[in-house]
């Protein structure tokens, strides 16, 4: 059932006031990475595209589906898996997606890990989804 109640995301985005923080990450009660407050999360590790399994919370957004489709069409290995916040530290690239902003490269996560943004996979998926009319 789809609904428009996004109270958790609204409350989560109110948890910081630092203008240097562009987005927050959200986890399930058992500690799995689910999403950002207003976007889906992707990471690239070892040439594979990974995104959290959204099975009991979070929203599998339209842009998330387009990115997974673009990955399949370009033969980029893509997996929907359980991820933890710690998995972001070992990532080569990280990006966020939503229907309004499209594919958004991430330059830093948690103040601990910096990424060259956009990386080559992020750039390719950004171009592929832009060509798709998004």
C-alpha cells in the first residue's frame, strides 16, 4: 500500500542544522541501510552496483528502478542486497537518486570517506537516465 505519510523522513531531516550536511541516511530497526531522507542510496564496489533491499521500510523510488534498468541494459552487475552504513566506507562511488533530482553524486559520507564525484559508473548512469528523458 502506497501512502504519502513521510513522517520518519521529515523527523530525520530535522536532526541536523549544519548547512554542510546535504542529506541524512536512514536505517531499519535492525541496522540495515535503507535510504536517505529524500532519496534512494546506491554504491559501487568492485565494479558492481549495490542498493539496499527495501523489503519492510523505505520507498523503492521510480528513479531507483530506472537506474537498475539502465545498469541491466549496460551489462553492469547490479544487486539489491542488505547493506550496512559501514559498507559505504568500502565503496568506490556513492550516489543518491530521486525523481526530482535524478542521479546525485556523493562526495563524502559521514565525514569519514571522500569520493571522486561523480565516479565513472555514476557518470554513466547519470547520462543513461538523462537520455531516458528523466
